C-alpha cells in the first residue's frame, strides 16, 4: 500500500523523546491544568511540553 512512498535520504529526522514516567506524566498534567486555569496555556507552551523543550521538575 505504501510501496510508492519514498523518503529522501538527506531528510533530517527529529530525535525520539523518551516516554516520561507515570509520575512525571501526572506532574505534567497538573502543570497543564494549572496553566489552563491561570489562562497561561498557549499553543506555544503546549508545544514546548510535547517536544520536550519544557519539563516539570519534581518540586513543582
């Protein structure tokens, strides 16, 4: 079905992100909820969490 699709050899692949632990996922959800309630959750902030550019420390 996908036999006719070719990927250029010089394409730059993004590195795979490690899946956060369940505890870290819970902290991220709490932080996203807090940001949403404060009116600070923007598409840019959400993208930072999804791409690993922003994380939540254990103390937050």
